[in-house]
C-alpha cells in the first residue's frame, strides 16, 4: 500500500486498522473498515495480533530451545554466550526485585521480557512492508506490531493480574488478603477508606502495565506512519534516526513490563502483620 493510491487520512486509517475477523451468517467474515469491525461485536478477533504474537512466541521458544540442546561445557558458541548472559541478566533482575522464593518468577520474567521485546521490535520493520505483503496475499489490513493493539497489552497485563491474585490468596490466605485490603493504611477505623484505596491500587496494576506499553508503542508507530507520508528523500533522513532511538524505547518498555511484573508478584508474596 502506498501513499500514491491513498489520501493521507486514508493511509493513516489503513495502517491503524487491524485484520479483524468474526463469525457471521455463513461462516467467518473479515472487516474492511473500522466501522465494520466495530459492528462485529465482542467476539471479533484481531487475527493479525494473535498470529504475530504466536509466531514471535514460537520463535523465542525455538531459538532458546535450540541453543539449550547444543549447549556445551567447553568453548561456547556465540549464541550460547548470548543466551547465558541474558539469563544471568534476568536472574539478577529477579534477585534484585523479588524477595520471596518461587521457581516460576525467573522463567516468567524471561518470557515476558523476550516476548514483549520481539513484539515491540516489529515496529522497526519499514511501515509498508508487512501491509504490502498482506495486500499481495489478498488481506485488506494487517498490523505487524501486536503491542500497538491495546488488546495484546491488556491480555498480558490481565495474565499478570491473575497471578497476583492467585499468589495473594495462596501466600496470605483469603482472610489475610482481605485484611490487607481493608486494614491498610489507616487501621480498622479507616476501613471504608482503606478498602477504596487498596482496590484502586490493585486495579491500577494491570491498567498501568497495559496502557504504558500500548501508549508508547502506539505513539512510536504513529511517528513512523507520519514519516512515511513525507517525500521519499526525507523518509530515510528522519526514519533512520527515529528507528535508532526507537530501539531504546522498545527495550525499555519490555524491561519496565518485566520489572513491574516481578515487583507486583513480590508484593503478592509479602505477608503484612
């Protein structure tokens, strides 16, 4: 898809629309406009977000598994060196932010960081390449960056939230968790205020996780789209520096998502007396 065949407004709308498909009369239908996607209702699926997330997740698993199978105690390969360094980095982050003992936290932190980073990194692919390939394959729309679709960050944040609730009940018990929500920070005489403040704090955790990641990645994608509307000779002048700076953004957002996941789970493991 090129700017020569679309107006600027149509070009922006095209790149911001997901490949949304849902069940209707006679089978599966895919939307050709944002309005049509909205009419599909709750059970419409953003197929591009789901597909890219799964592909990148499988790529992560395949790479780390292949390196693990070829690992040697002798002279390591470059890939083994990288993976070992990366695992040590994640392990150090977990040790610095998690005070409890749970063998799930480090693998979860590794998965969260790499998966979010890979999804963010799709933003570095030239903005027209993936939609252009999708158009050649007969698909009307295709967004290559899953984290620019608010559903993906919200889904991951809700997964973390479920784990926070699970370990809060498991470590503190239902009574202990209820006391934590109702008796802090003002004691038993401030119970209504405590409950409101703690519930807001609890709900804010997945909201902040999701919206921080989505907002930064969506803004970054918008900059790339706007640059693509400029004349060709200006696109490379502006897109290359922005892409280099964007490498920092996508890495930082993955690190923040991982760190907050560890911190929230650490809070869930702490017993208050």
